[in-house]
C-alpha cells in the first residue's frame, strides 16, 4: 500500500512538473518569433511613416508584394508608391496573426487584417486575409513576400 501511494505521489509530482514546463513554454516567446514580431511592428511603422530609409531596411531586395487587387510590386515599386503618397497607409488592425516557422530562416505570417489607407481614389478600408513571409537575410529579418485577398463585406443586419 505504501509503495502504491509513493508511486502515485511520484507520478502526480511528475505530471505537475511537466504541466508547469508546458505552461512556461507556451507563455515564453520563442526568440525567433519575438524577433519577427518586432520586425513586423517596424514594417507597419515604416508603411505608415512613408519613410524611405525604414522601408529599405525592412523590405527584402527580393520582395514580391501581391496586392488584393492583383497588382504586383517589387521592393522598388512598393517603396515608391508609399513614399510618393500614392498608397498612404494609415493603420493596420490585425484581427488574426500567427507566426509559423517554416524552416531555417523562414517564418510564415498568415492572418486577417483591416488596413486603412488613402489612394488617388480617396480613403479605403480593406479587410484582408493574407500570407506574409519573413526571411532572415544576413542576420536581419526582412519582409520577403505578401499575398492578400479581400474578404466579402459583412451582410447587412
């Protein structure tokens, strides 16, 4: 009987330690995810500020940016569009965003975002599903690719 109680006590203590370890791991950010999250905050700030140097620093030279309307931008054409004010980004409101390591030096960023911007046609609010790709280049996380699609408008209530 004492042996059974000791065994049960040992198992309970082991389960408590494993559970505590999993809780700690779930609440402690992975350094890669933390770095990419910070890089995405820099990207958003650069888009809103329209700052050429910030955009140049955070965007990959190999950038492929596919807008929800089908237009494709390179790093140079996207920077020019933002800096010139043709695409004046005002806000990014993430409804969902996840960071998924896909291999060494590559992190996928799927989610849903509401983007506020001004174009020649006036102010716009875009509700988008997206897939962003971050790539580590020379020790720095750079925005490598973007693909988005518009969500249909919410039905009238």
